[in-house]
């Protein structure tokens, strides 16, 4: 039953995160030395909405540069956010 199910799956979709995309590639047999779990994959989709939502919700976890920039504006010596007209009151 498992082998039959794995052989009939032709499309897979996952979040846009790098680890999930690597998992898709591994399951499809697109990585070096890996046997495909789903050998008949024809379409691999990336769900960009989830990736964009993740960056929007937690930008400091998305990229080290963003983390440093956020720290500069919120916690750094300049605390530039306290001078912003957008965030007053």
C-alpha cells in the first residue's frame, strides 16, 4: 500500500522555508545520493505566502542583517524609533 501511494503522487507542496524545500527535493530524489521517496514527482511547489508571512511576523529571525537592523532601531544606542513621528503616542 505504501509503495503504491508513493508511486502515484505526482505533485508536492511545502512552505517556502529552505529546510522544507530541501525536504521536498529529498523526497523527489533531487539531492545527491538520495533515493526518491516519491519517484514520479512532476511538480514541486513552493508556498511563498507562508514564507512571506513568516518574514513579516518575525523579521529578526529571517536574516542576521535584519536582526541587527531591528536591534539598532529598537534596542541600540541610538534607539531611533523613539524619534519617529510614526511611532509617537
